[in-house]
């Protein structure tokens, strides 16, 4: 599962978003507005059958964190190619959410009916495919082959991470390193791609792409770890999903892995039996996981990734405002609902 959602229909703001926009200056706000306009044009421009569900997916909300990373890593760059890159990254992210909803048979996303629930599996699969194809059309229009390769590699990683997650479902033997690799593939690589695209198409240039990509990968990993913590502990009215939703799907996350290590009896719990369990039983399992200290330990690991991400910024010659904004993003991914 990715990207915790709001039950009210608008995505929760990244902690410190106002500070990020302030630190990023009017240039960041202007680029985000340009990207939003282009996203609406792309998503809604394919008729009622595909365009309408794509537009509804866009209008359901989102933090637009990945486009913001493209623009922040671009330095003083303000080109149309950067807008295309920000749009492309967000379209890939949207496509993965639509496809995730098919795999999870999800009824709601960000408090709104999913394409899967309103149009069925075929419509949702086609909508996700459309968003993927439009993402690469946007980026190909920049004429930058390196940029296209970066997004292609990230998309391949997403697919591998999804297959790994499905293969690990309900397993009692998934270890921490395998979990972390899965998160890097499914979440970290797209964050990394956003930062690399900003460097490649902006003023830092390709030479800064590796360091900024490392920053993105690490905050993406921290983002996913914190999402998995919130699945166990986050309030339903804020996360938009039932506590323990990942457990119900059989998704083995860091809190569960660490809790099993601390309390071996938890390894005997059959996750396959949970979908038919009462809500109280799922809540009780979440409480058992929390009682082991696994949530606090997971949060500490997320904070470690954030610290390492900030260290990576030291390898790039950044302006003070640019560095401040990127550090605020890094802090924000682990401060949600803190």
C-alpha cells in the first residue's frame, strides 16, 4: 500500500508544506500551478471512457510531492521540460495507485470511490495504462533520452516491487532486508527519479543527479516506512482506511517484522484468517504489534533514512533556500500525524 489518504476526500498536507512553498519561493508555486494545469489537460483529454475516470483520479487530490521534488532539485531551472517531468512523475504515481486499487479490490482512495469500484477491473486497468502511457509521452516530448531512461528504470522497479510484495503476501518468514528492498523498488525509486529528473533538466545538471537521487531514494524509503507505521497506528479519520488494512491484505511490513522478532508468538498469527475477522480482532492485533515497541523502532529507522538523505545533499552545491526546502520535505515525510 502506498500514500496514506484522507477520509474527507482531500489528501493530507505534507507536514510543513507551507514552509516548503515559502522556502521554495514563488518559482516553486508557479511551477506547481503549471504542472497542475497540464495534469488536468492530460488526464481529462481522452473522452468519457478513459478521460473521465482519469480526471476523477486526479481530482481526488494528492500532495504533488513528487513534482515538487522535481522542481526543487532543478535549482533555478524553470523550463517547460521541467513541467513535463513533474507531470510525468505524477502520472506514473497516479497510475500505480489505480493499479494498486485493482489488485487490492479497494473501494475508496482518498475518501473517494476508486475507478475499480465504479467501473470495474477492466476500466481501472485501462485507466492506469493510459496514465502510464501519457507519462512517457510527456517526458519524450522533452527530447531528453536520459530523462526518459530514468523514468523507465523507476517504472520497472515499481513492477518488480509489486511482484515482490504479492509474492510475500501472508508470509511468516519475510525478513527486514527483503522488506526494505521491496520498499526501495516500489516507493524509493520513483522519489529518486523525481530528484534525478530535476537535476538533469535543471541547473544542477547530470553531475548532481546521483547525490540528489540518493536523497530522493532515502526519503522515499522513510515515507513508506512511516506509511506502514500509520497503517497500524494512524486514526481512520485521518488515514482514510481501516486500521490494519495492510495486515488484512497480507502485506508484511516493518512493524510486523520487528514485532514478530520481539514477540515470537505473533509469527503464529495466521494473516489469512484476518479478512473474515471482526474489527476488534484486527484492532487487538495492531495493539499487540504496538506493545512490542515495533512502531517506535520503525519510526527511528525512518528518521535514520532522513538523516542520511540530508547528508547526501552535502555533496551538491545548493543555494540556501533550495537546501532548506529539500530538508523540510525530508522532515515532513516522517512528521505526518506526529
